C-alpha cells in the first residue's frame, strides 16, 4: 500500500514540474491582438492629418425657415448645407471661434490660445445735489477668452479618418449689453470620437437655447506630401 502511494506521489511531482516548466496556458486576448495589429506595416504611418474645428452660432428662426425640424427628426434634421446657407446672412449665423491642428498618423495635436479684451463700461458717479445731469464714469473692464483644441487622428482607409477630439472655449454675446451691465458670455466643452469622411465637414456637437444653437463642426483631411 505504501509503495502505491509513493508511486502516485512521484507521478504528481512529475506532472507539477512539467506544468511549471511549460508555463500557464493563456488564450490570446484583445490586447495581444491589438499589439499584433500595431506591428503590421501601416501604409499611412508617415502621413500628416489636418483636423479643423469651427464653432458656428445660428439663429433657430433661420433654420426653421429652411424647413429644419425643431427636434431633429429625419429627414429634416439640420445639415452642413443648412448651416452654410444661414452663414450667407450675418444676421442669421456667424462663425464665433475656430482652431486647427496637424499631427502624424495616430499622434495627438494641441493648440491653445488666450485673449484679453477690454470693453468700456459706464457707471454713475457721485454728484452734488445742485447738479441736474447725472455724471457718468467710463472705465475699461477686462474679459478673458480661452480656447483649447486637442485632436488625434487615425486614417482607417483612403477616405475615412477616425478622430478623437476635445474642444473647450468661451465667447461673448453679439447683442450689446445695457449700460452698466456686463455682456453675456457662454462657455463650451465638447469631447468625443467620430469617424469622418476625408475633406468633408461634419456636425459633432451642439448646444441650444430659446433663440440660437451653437454647433461644433469638424473637418479632417490628409495633407499631400
């Protein structure tokens, strides 16, 4: 009986040693497949990609006049063509911000800017009781505007570009402020991923209030060497 147990023990030890020497058996996973894909020669590895971003403000009434659905229902959802038509009239639409970055295939490009604007504001001044007209003091007030655009691009095919983007910025309302009141300002923050057709603009984000809508439009193209 002891000889049988000793033989079983020896067999178990041999199997254990073989397993340790051979290493664990692991099935290929997604990460391994991705690594192998990166090793494949990329025909676009030396290409430079230009990604452009445009922030466009459009009056809702102008879009409705073109037959655009107020809730984006197809086939009357807003399109690039609708926005371009609105931009022909400054009272209907305007480009309020923009940025562009260029980067190599699968790399990231970044552009940032900061601008300080001084606007004159009127404030009532202290006057004596004998004065009939109220005195007004004019003083400049600074407003800071920041903009940041980051984008990385990957050419999937000759006419398809995968873009990961982030755009933040702010702007001042076009309508003049009342005397003594600061102008209205708005901040934006968009980020996401999108597959763009080469050289064609696409709407990738928007914010809307009661009177207007602000669109983020991206366009990506491959620079000719």
